[in-house]
């Protein structure tokens, strides 16, 4: 009979412990974003910008996992024909999202420089970028982060589009400007 | 992805839509290539126009006029093939055109009627010269219409390439 209350206590506390293990220590929301790719050709310099990225971050046991996603079609280069061509060469109809994942120690979230290992999913391929530096400024609750992802066409097996038979440069650096808030 | 507030329409890929985009790009690449090649007969027809009118009332020598007619016909045929690939390319967006492509499309309203009118007026002028008459009436607009057509055609090529920043 003495064992019954003990068992009941164990059964009651077990789900509570499990819920505690799953709930995040801290969560982050992406409030504002500007992603800008740069494309170079001997006759053209083009920037395409998206402000449609969404993002979340979740911290557990001292580690924070972040996810940022942006629709490929949301990039605007100022020319609708070029944007549709970009969508075609990057297989944006088949793989409509760019997804970026990275993990940071929770203790580093307030530092002025963030060193990130990025996993980028784009055009049906995944590329890894190690030690990408982002600069952070904190104003109140807003964490403003800027940096450049050194992406290339070959990282994602994208055939370079050409104009007058001359292909664009392989480098397509993406300037990242994000504002995060803890929720 | 639903957590991020992205809709299924934004997250789900479509191989069918990708195939449509691929077809569109292929057809517009052919359009671009043919369009650039068409510059050659258009330019040649414009240059050969200098020798087309009868010199000092000599209506008998038709060689340079025949060359001009042949080059003009080639230009119109090539232009027709170029236009075919643009017209037949699948439409994938209903959004209004932005940037250089907008001007490229506006200029169609000048060079497309021009490419129809120029050979008609040219044929009228040709017949008038062959029958020993001076070119008169609406046929005398052949040169002006042809020039406007060629200029707007060149402008359409520049518009779709704009802005140009040459950097090697």
C-alpha cells in the first residue's frame, strides 16, 4: 500500500518533467529582414532584394537554433523579366524557399560579433559556410545583425545564366540585415 | 514552416511550374538570339536603301534596288521568327512588367506596325519606280517608316539590356 502513493507521485511528475525538458529557455523572432544578392556580369551589376524573410530561434540548454526562410520569388531586382529568369535558373518553382539554419551558444547572443556556421538550402542543394561573421548592435530588445554570406552559384549547382554568350560571375554574395527580438 | 507564417503556396514546390519556367526561358533565349541576328539584315537593308532610288531618272538599273528588296524581305522574315518565339513563350506571371522589359514591350507598338507597313510601302514605291513614275503618295513615307522602325527596334534591344555598366 505504501508503494501506491509513490507510484502516483512518479506518474504525475513525469509528464511535468517532460514538458519542462521540451519548453525553450528562450525564443527569438525575426522582426525585420533585408536580404540582398549581388550579381556581376561584364555589362551588368545587379542587386536583388527580399524583405519577405521569416525567422525563429529557440534556445535549449545553452544552445540556440535559428531558422531563417525566404521565398525565392520574393527577390526583386527592379526588372520583372530578370526576376523570372532568376527564378528559373535557381529552380525556384520546384524549390521555392531559401532556408538558413545556424546554431549559436546562448552566452554569445549579446556579443558584438557573431561567428556562425551556416547551413543553407537553396535550389534543391545544401551548402555549408563556416565562420561567417555577423556584426551585431543591440538597442533595447532589438538585436540588429548585418553580414555577408559568401555564396556562389557552384555551391548550389546552378548553371550561370549568360548575356551575349558571357556568363555571370560565380560569386553571388548575399548581404544579410536582420532584426531579432526575444519573445 | 507553418510556424514562420509561410503559406503552403510559398513553401510547396511544383515540378510542373518549373517545367513551364524552363520552357519560357528556352523560348526567350531563342527570341534573344534571333533578335540579335535580325539586326544584321535590318542594318544591311537600311544601308542598301541608299542605292534603291533610281539615279538621275535611270529607272532601268534595278540591281541595287533588288538587293535592297532582298535584304528588307530577309529582315522582315527574321523579325517574324523572332516575334514568334516571344509571343509563343508561356506567360507565367500576371504582374505588370517592371524595369527595362517594360520599355522593350512598349516599343513593340512602334516597330511591329513598322515591320508590317515598311514592306507594303516599299512594294508600292517599287511598283511606282518600275512603271517609270517618281515615288509619290503614301509610298513616299517608306523611308521614314523604315527609319522609325529600325530605330525603335534598336532601342528595344538596348532597353532590355539596360542599365549597362561595362566592367571587365
